[in-house]
C-alpha cells in the first residue's frame, strides 16, 4: 500500500499514485524491514528536481519495477527540503560510493539504518558505464541474500567512519587577517570574462549564484585587506541581472546556468536563491535588482495564507506537451498555466525571505515590509507545535511531522530580528530570542529533542561541519541569528554561541571558502567591531531614510516609546536613547560605543 497521499510534502504527494508501496520517512519503515528481513531503499528528492521527475516516470511508475521493490525491499520516499538532516546524513554516506552526488539520491540501508550502497539517478535501461535501475536492484538483492556478512561489514565500517567525521575539532575563531586571505582566495577564482566563480581551472559549469559567498565578500570589514572582494560580488550580480538567469517578466532569478556565460538556465526558481539575492543586491546598492527579486517572492511565491512557497517548478505543460522552461521563455504568459509551486512553507526558508523582504521594504517599497509581516504571522501560526517547538514545514497550513532543524530556528529568528529592526516592534525580537534560547543547552547547541529521532537512533547524524550551499547551513544561519541578538545588546551568551559554531567550522571554512561563505561572514562579524545605527523618532524623517542607506550591521528606526520597550526587554543597545528636543535623532555606534547623537542626516555616511 502506498502511504503518501496525506503527506505534508507536495513532492511525496506527487508519488502517491505510484505502484510502489512507498513509506514516508519514519521508524515504521525500518521496523517493517527488520520484520521482513529485507533492505530499505531510500529515495531522496524534491519537487522542482528535473531528474527526480524523470526517474519517477521511468522507474517508479513502472509496474514491473514496483513489483521488484515491493517484493525485495521496503521503499521510503524523502523530501530533502522537509528532512534536510536526513538528506545530509545520507549524502555523507553516499559519498563513500560515488563522487557524483546529487538528486535523486538513491540509498540502500539495512533495517538498522546502516548504508551499504548508494547512487543517484539510475536509468531504466543500461547506459554504460551506468547500470539500469533493474540491474542495481538485482545486485543489491543478491548481495543481501548471498553475501550478508560483506553487507554488514560495509555498513558498520561506514557508520564508524561517519561518526569520527562528525566530531568536529574545536579551533580558534578565524582572525580578520585569515578571513581576508580567504576572501582574496575566493576573489582569485572569479571568472574574469563572465563573472561568478569557476568550478575549476577550465571554468566548468553549471554556474550558481552562490549568494552566501557573495555576502561574505561584501562585508565592509574586508574592504581594507581584501579590496577586490566587494567588486567581485558586484560583478557577479550585474552579470546575473543582465543574463538569461534573470526572469525579466515576473522577476527573480532561476536556479543556475548551464553555460559559463550565465545562459541556458535550469528554470526552477527557488525561495532561497532569490531571498539571498535580495540581500546581495541591497549590499551592492542595486535597489532595482533587490526589488525585482522581492517582487518574485511576493507576487509569485507568497501563498494566500501569507506563507511563502519553497519553489516554482521548471517544467510546464504547453500545447499538451511537457516542456522544460517553455513557460519562462515566453514573453506573453497571460494565456499559459504557470508551472506548479512547491507550496510547502519551510520554516527556515521563510525566515530568509522575511529577512530579505523586511530589509528591502524598509529601504524601497513598504509593500514588501507588509509581506514580511504577513509571512512571519503565517509561519508562527502554522509551523509552531502545541508545545511551542517549531516544525520544519507545513502544507495547506497543516504542520509536517518533521522536526525543525537549526536552520529553522536560526533562520526564523534572523528573519524576526530583521522585522523588529525594520518595524521597531520589540515583540518580534523577543520571539527571536526565545527561538534561539530553545537551542542553547548545557550539552551544546541543537534543536529541541536533539534532531531527527530516527537518525539519532541509528547513529546516522549528519557531518559536524556542513557546507553552505544555495542557502546557509543550519550552523551558519543559527550563528548569524545569535550574533544579531548580541549586536542588539541581548547579552554575551549569544556572541559566545555564535563563536562556538564558528570555531567548529573554522578549519573547513578556511580551507574551502567557496563552500563556506555564510559561516565566514559570521566569522568576520565576530572578528570586527559592529557598526550599530539607531534612529529614534519619526519613521519618515530624513535622517531615518539616511540611516537606512548606511552600511552597518544594525540599522533600527524606532519611536521613543519603542526604544524604551526594547531597553526594557533587555536589548541594551537602545538604553538611554531618545529623540532630542522631539526631533528624530541618530546614534552611530561602534561595538556599543556611540558618537554624539545627531539630527543631521549628512552626518551618517
């Protein structure tokens, strides 16, 4: 029996009519595998993954392959966006079997969860050197029944190796000189003809936006010792804006380009990419690009509930035929049905969008600020369990059973803090602080409950120092939220929490900076004195507008009453700050030491 019809993931629901007896992720599937003494086949993908759709059509809708799976395996379907820790753990395991990681990810494990073989997409017929999916299933089944001792040995040795790898060494946090050297190393990888970054000396494609790295390069503390860094980020942004990666009709940017010159994009549009590019564009001073990406988030991805959908598919139906990108290549789309949305509201990803929309809304169009409020209210309504803990996602305002990760707690907290700074409403900052506090324990930093219960029981926790991909890792975004709390004067414990996570990732981040942009950005924030600008007075005052264009770690515009509310709630940056003689007044501070208050907008540069 297929058990996916009522799943809280559109990706799983899309497989509900497969003849495969799919299980969703959970202990039940592994218990049944133990009872039947068969291996578990775990298939991991996501809604807008083109090759996931292809493998579903070719293999999972094939009754013969379904019969093979149902007879000799227990099959589990996982949405990687709903269960990022599961995806990360199995990617770590799969790397022992193939250097070509991606999705769909196909993993074979024992009922105890020990992985003994893995791959990605398998075709329905052999394509040498790639075997067919039928051949893979036959080989795995033969090994399980005839060579069990070898299978067990492989699974045990791999689990032990992953356990060692997951123990990250504690290092000193990087110095500003080390971080500048990392920024120079990244800048040296720039594709000087087309901008962006080379995957290798031959400029292999595909080419991704890599927004975490761009934000690292834009940090003002690097300007003196890595003078080319910010320009490299600006070059990349300008190239993307002028390329086919940019959807000039509906706004926003596609997932990646398959050519070095940013042409021939892969047409899915992601929340994470576009939220990141809003912040990159604001830091580069390109309000038009920031507004354009924000327009996509609000006009296309924001749902009637207020939550923001995870992505829009690359495939569409035009004239009865399924096409990759056909909708997006059409200028007049009024008569076309848009590609499907993955309407899953991911908690951490909505936090990224809230932060981006709050920032661009404060500077440009107030409608984006209202959209950020709406999204925050929706997530706090639909993605919070009865016990006050977060869930990873919701669909149609129904909470997923998947527990939230550090990315969710940190991402939502960071978004709420951005909303607090933009609106002056301390309640958002208090809620953000509470979310961070839920993850600070005597035994370390982790979400309440310690992570996915099935992975914990199986000893399959993800690697200790994950990289930053299309969006920041959980460790990176949580450390950023903790650092933001400290910058508001919430207390040294939050800076210490950020430093703990940065220390754990420092060695890997400095050695491979292109893969660790977000944690390096936090490290720069720890290694440099923050600039904090607070304006007390009317929100539309000239000095308030000037403050919003200042390059600073904190820009907050509050009324006198709001300043008092922040101070009373324990955010000491606001203590003693008022509007002098009733006129909007700016306080320009460095690490909590402030210059004389001013009412002159030209004093803010």
